[in-house]
C-alpha cells in the first residue's frame, strides 16, 4: 500500500466530517409565530396604528395563527396565510433564495375594515411581504398592504385609492 494512501483516506474523512459553512446551510421550512411591531400608515393618517398595534407604539401584536415558511427546496411554493376575522386566509405564492422569502398574490375583497371603529365600511385588501431570514429560526419582514374600494357610510377618508401602508413584522420558528 502506498504510504500516502492512509494520509489521503484521513484527509477525505476529515472533509466529509466537517460541517458545512454557515452560508451553505439550507433553510428548512416550518411554522413561525409572527408579531407586528411597527406600522407606517400611508392611508388613514395614523388610524391603522390602533388596528395593527392596539397597545400603542413600542408594543407588539402577535398574529392569531402561525404561518408556514417554505424551505429552500420547496420554492416557488403556493400556500395560504392565515388571517384573523373578518379577513379570510389568503392564497399566496412564496419565492426567495437562501436568505430571503417573499410572498405575493394575497387578496380579500369587501371585508369589514374594523367593525368597532368603522362599523359600516368594507374594503378590498391586498398584501405582499419581503422577509430576511436570520439563521434558521427567525425572519424579519416588511408587509405592504394595499387598501382599495372603500364602501360604506362609516369609511374613513384615505390619502388615495388604492392606498398602501406597511407593517414591520418578525417571526420566530415555533416548537410545534
């Protein structure tokens, strides 16, 4: 046997035993618990802050349900984003790369804006989001929502139709 053979075998073993570098890790899909921590209301002059951050600036507002973020090998991925009543779940398409996820296509039509604040106001709502994945267990996102076709006696005056506002949201991989 060649004297180099044991050395080459040892070197090959070391190469296969070394973990991949951090940049080579594949993001694995899973459920994430999201919360809103910021609102930039470009529609109703700050009134949406009370809907999406009811406890006020500096607080957070958790989503009612977890959201599935697809893994790298699942993209593009057609899925659903669960929303709280009166909004219905949204069908969306996820795209992205090793460090990001985005989704587009989510729309609800003629749903109540906020029955407590605007009892007779229906809107169309569209949503998309861009997320940066931080490691395998967290995501920082900016969701852009478009509000249009406001209908009803109690609808607020908006800056435009459609008008857009953004939500700053973050998600943490859940244990379930």
